[in-house]
C-alpha cells in the first residue's frame, strides 16, 4: 500500500493501513443517470479505483448501495411499463 494517509471515503475518519477496508466507491442512481446521459462511454470504461472505508461505514455503504440499485431497477421497470403502455395504446 502507498504511504499516503488513508481517510474513510464516507465519514472522512483517518485510518491506519491495517484497518482500512478497500471497496468500490458508491455511485448513486442520480449520478448513474447523469453519466448515462452526458457521457455514456464512461459506463463501459475502466473499472473504478477502490477507496478505503472504515469498519463502521462498510455495512452502511452496503445498505446504501442496495437502495441505489433498487432505485435503478424501479426506474427501469417504470420506463419499461411506460413504453409498454404507449405501444398498447398506439397499436
């Protein structure tokens, strides 16, 4: 690991290298939608660099990531339902 000081990506608490849990950064549903509209090529780009999390924030990030995934899923289902209704009405 580098000699750079580590801070939790969620709470900002300084971390010792042995207590840092590395993981993917959290991307919210809104950020994902903005990326998809503005620069869709970033969706298939290189993987994101891992960021450090403290032990207390790790389960909170997992719950928040699950909520964000559910938001994306529900938005896609709503869009699919809208398209299905439009096709049914127009045909």
